[in-house]
C-alpha cells in the first residue's frame, strides 16, 4: 500500500481536533467498540493486536482497558495522528504494551504473526481497487491463519434506490456536528473525490480477494459499516 489521501487529510491541525469534532456522536463509535469486544472475546489471553490506520488510538485504548495482557502495534502514515495516539496511550498508562510505527503497513518490519487486526475507517481512502485489495492482503499476511480482522468503512450503494434517503440522514448528522449548509450540500462531490464509496457486497469481495473469509456484517450506523473476517487458511 502506497501513500493515500489519508495523509493529506489528517494534518497537525486536523489531528488536534479530530476527537473533539466527533465527540457529539461518540455513541456511534462506542457501539462499534462494544460489538468489537464481543467479536474478539475468543482471542488469546495474550493476543498481539495490529491497529492499521490507528489514528488517535480510540479502539486501541478501549481494547487495552478490557484485556490487560494484550499488546498493540499502532500503524499510521500520518505523523500528527500517531503523536496524538502516543500521547493518549501515555495518559492511559499503557505505553509499555504499545509500539508505534509511522508509515504504511508494508513498511512495518515485523514478521511475527498477529492474532487480531483492526482497520477502522481507513480503507475507503484507497481509491484504486487493486491497491485496496493489496491493503487487505497485507493485513492478512500479518495475521496468523485464522486471525481475526475487524474492519469498518464508509459504505453505501450509491446507485441504490435508498441512497438518497441514507445520504440525507448522513447530511443531517453533519449539520448536527456544526457543518454549515454549503459544506453539507457539497459533501457528496467531496466524498466521491476523496473516498471510494463501495457497496457492502463490493467491500466483501475486496476482503475475500485479499485473503479473508467471507466477512460477517456486524454494525451499521448510516453510511458507516463494520465487518469481521478471519484470515483464510484457519478457523
């Protein structure tokens, strides 16, 4: 996976306000974290966890609080976001269980297989289909056979009959978050330029092509969806 739009979008200024900007809709994230807990309940007691596109480390810190013997590798191509992640992990008292890698996943020098991987709102920034398949394939390569991935992305069938209604609710969320009307009405062209919005079936196909089992849909909040899948070749 090469450099993506993610590094352009999440500069120092954006990294500093990222969590505050979405604090008003934190229950959506909290629900996904709770479901992630249920999905990973059967992971090893000393699981090694790979957080791809770790951002400010929200899911990392949530899982670290629940599973005190898990260790984490946070990978993010954006220095500003990774610094915020490091600071938050330090404040949470979990630095000894974490390592941090600035760069894309293919530059991580670690061949020891992981038990679990997370990729939350990351792969939709990869616009080319082949590169997105390669992204999932690189995650699969880092997991032990049967290792579990929890992945979430912006997802919708933009040609579907229900898309206008779905997107209208998405726009209302951004109005609630304080976006002005010009930003809200211009949101769809901006998303289409910066994000690869695919249907659930298309994203599942990418993951399978990248080396995972058929993904299990776990969660939907408007245009945000999450799945669980295992690396092919194991339970």
